[in-house]
């Protein structure tokens, strides 16, 4: 039986965001005008709320915020644009388009996200229309990359079992297409009313799944193929776990109610793991996704946004309520869940031959940032590869990049470029770093409380020193850092998790499951680098000496009493 903590309330008045959505005429608002207004580099708050549904956020460069304030200048406004790519798969041409847009209009770098998308930062308002147009010209888009809708559907890029991967990917794409908003506002505002190639517009503008007020909050779906849980399926609002028999896809176990975000000091908010509620066949998967989304549309909290995610809707009413409601809406029942086993949630680096005789090469991209460093021309190297590569690129859920589907006859050429540019699988680093992720955080993220992407590499240098002393350089340990408790790097699933509290200060969490199957627990609060290293050092040495055979770090810290095991998000703060 599930515990319930929150009252299933929608008693309060709708939040301001609900008003903005309701008055927006299917996400138009006054965006068309304000985006063309030459008087400010920003846009008004109401339009910024709507802008998210179009895949973009107004941000400002926080590195220069105080100085500009001092000079009485408006903040250094700029936009972040997020591109949707279900399952993270793009062609070479699409990759080239992303590269070119990043160079022409953004800050010259590309960011691979924790949900297998591209982000570009630093785009000025005057270049927004052209940027989005060029993204659409490449047959990718940004609609619903952010906002109170279903986001980019994640899917295992699983190169070593590519036939099943291909099949599972097709289902992920169908879910994504089925749940795409139908509004024409996107085309009107960004493409001057033009249709994109495979748009599914109908003549009458309605949102049959979402309604004119869309969902109460963002909604996330991931599809996993065991033994890899790289999509962190239990962190998703809705998850599907592929069930295979003799290498064939039988269907999917369904998981509901995961989520990572919380607010420091507010125990009504917590990370939660999805729960497995049953099994469906492949052709039922889109129906299940649609009905789950409509349940959240109808029952999610539209009054208090911090309690509006699906995890709270379920925890407030109970999992049995959810299953009954789902069965009612489906008109049929899920079958009992089938057995599955996850082994890890990280990426496998380097060369792998798929069963279609094509080759795949997984590169380590530290924290997902693709740029040229003085000594490491990553961005240029990848662009050179696109010029000869006939296959595809696959963005992994761990912010890495797979050069996918390389034909045998092209392998040597790709390999030569990989060598020439020193493109790395992270082998020179510890296994801990190869299993690390950090969210974007400063200087672009408006919600950041502490550094993350810019800081984790140097912290890991020091932790690697401890690992070397303890002889654990090749020990796989999952480490995640987020600059605030929103949890964009899924830090509650790190065997070691850092969550920013204030500049230079982090909460340290320990004890998540190696395969993303258990949340971690707060170990130390509000500590800086010196204390982090002082805290971790003895635990790492203890682990080196007294771990049992094949015991993962997250399991060890629970067995030896550093932290209590967390069974549910409802116990996260206990
Ligand atoms: Fe996130 C908000 C970046 C994945 C939970 N996230 C943000 C914003 C847009 C900040 C804002 O609202 O102003 C960040 C933009 C930073 C920047 O400058 O780029 C941001 N989130 C990211 C990315 C880019 C992190 C990364 O390093 O890759 C990821 C983009 C994914 C994508 O392509 O769609 C990203 N965000 C996640 C994840 C992980 C996931 O989805 O698997 C989570 C935790 C899972 C979840 O949703 O529960 C996540 N982001 C949040 C939250 C907390 C939501 C909540 O309800 O608890 C916020 C804040 C909010 O929504 O109010 C947020
Ligand atoms: Fe920003 Fe916080 Fe997300 Fe990091 S976790 S990108 S700081 S919202």
C-alpha cells in the first residue's frame, strides 16, 4: 500500500500560469509582437511563460548581472533554445545544422542535455526567428521542448542490440508524435505560418489531448531497454520498460510517478521513483501514454505549481486510485508486470558492433558541452566527422554522444578522425568521471544557487586523487551534481549526489542504486569543497577495504550505516 502525504487538493485558485495559458489562445499571447519589439532585448513575463512551450527560455548572463545592475543597464538578456529529438537520434545533416546555428547565433558551443536534446545558449532576441527557422529547416523542432506538456521522449540508444532498439525507438517516436501539441501558434510565430514537412495539423485548431490550458506542469516519458537503465526510467513521470524474450519485443512494463525536483527546506516536495503498475503490448503503448497524460491533465494540481507534478497527483490519491482510473479510461486492464533486470544506468564507451553489422562509437562528452578547447578540438573534430559520416548521431541520456551506424567500409576513416582530434572515450579519466553528470547551472540558468557544469570537473580531479590512493580508479561509481534542488542531472539517483545550496556550498547525498533503482539520502548539508573531500575520503577508503564482492558504492554506504536506505520519495526527508 502506498503512503499518502499531500491532500489531493485543487481547492485553491488557479495559479497565475493557468491564467496565462487560458488567455493565450493556444500559446500565442503577444509573442509575435514582443519578439519583434526592438526596444528591449527581453520579453514580458507572460510571454516568457508561453515561450517555454515553444522550446526557449529568456535568460540573462549571470556572470555580468551585478555589474550591469550597477551601471543601471537592463540585464544581458539572451535566449536558450532547446531542440526536441525523440530518443536523441539525429542525422549527420541535422548535426551540422545544430553546429552552424550554435556558431552563427548562439555562444559557439552546443550542449547535449540529460534528456537527449541539444541546447544552445546566448541567442539574442533579434536572431531567434532565424535560429528556430533553421532548426525547422533541418526537420527538427523546438515545440514542446519545454513548457507544461510532454517533453522530449527519452529512449535507449542501445547500439549493441539495434533491431530491438530500432523497434523500441519507433514506439518512442510514436508516443512523442501522438503527444505533440496541435496548436498552429508555433508555425505562425516562428515560421510565418508555414507548415513543416510532417506536421499533423488539422483544419480546426483544438488540443484534443491537452485542452486549451495544457497540463498542470511539465510531463516526462522515458523508454528503457534492460539491462540498461540509461534513461533513468524510474525518474520519469511515465516510463516504459521493454520486455524482451529471445531477442524479440513482447511489450512494456509501465511505471508511473517518478520525478527529481524538490525545494530546499520544503518537505512537501521530494524526489520520487516511478512504480511499476503492469504490462502492455507494444500496440497498446500509445493508448496508455495518452490516458495517463489525460489523468494528469484532469487531476494534477493547478493551484500550487510546486506540487503539480504527476508524482504528487499519485501520492496524494494513492497508486490504486491511479490504476483504477487508468483502467476505466482505457476500457481494458494492464496485464501483471513481467520480470526484468537492470544492471546499470551509465553509457558503454568506445566501439561496439551492432547486429546490423554497423559500428557505433560512444564518446565521452564531459557534462554534455561540445566546444573547442585550446588542447582539445572536440567541436571541430565532430564537424569533420559529419563530412564523411553516412550514419547518424545519438545523444545519450548521460550527456554523451554516439557516432552511430558507421558502415564497415567507413570505419577506418571515422577512426582516423577520432584519433586525429584525440576524441575521447574518457579512458584517461576515472570510471567515476565516466559515470558523472552535471547540470548547466551558472552562468545561464536563472535558478542556479551554485556552480555545477563549470565546477564538477575540478572537484572530480580531487576526488580522483582519493580514488587513486584507494586503488579505485576503475571502480564505477555514479556521481551527479546539480546547481539547485530542481535536479536536472537527476542527482537523487547518484550514488554520490551534490545539490547546490549557495555559492560554493552543496548538500551531499549518498546511497542511490547503481542501476537507478533507489534514491539517495542526505548525508551532509551545506558544505564546501574542503569538507566534501574530508567527508568522502574516509568513506572511499573504507569502501576500498571492506566492500563485498561486486558491491556497489551506493549499496556499501547503506550496509555500513553511513545513510539509511530510502524506499520511497515519501521517506526522502525522514
Ligand atoms: Fe531542468 C528547470 C536545464 C533536465 C528538473 N532545467 C530548468 C531550466 C530551464 C531553468 C529554468 O526553469 O529557468 C534549466 C535551464 C538551464 C540552462 O541554462 O540551460 C534546466 N534541465 C535542464 C537541462 C539542460 C540540464 C542539463 O544539464 O542537461 C536538461 C534539459 C533536458 C531536456 O533536454 O529536456 C534538464 N530538468 C531536467 C531533469 C532530468 C530529466 O528530465 O531527466 C529534471 C529532473 C526530472 C524531473 O523533471 O523531475 C529537471 N528543470 C527541472 C525542474 C524541477 C521540476 C519539478 O517539477 O520538480 C526545473 C524548474 C521548474 O520546472 O520549475 C527545471
Ligand atoms: Fe538550473 Fe537547477 Fe536545473 Fe541546474 S538543477 S540547470 S541549477 S534549474
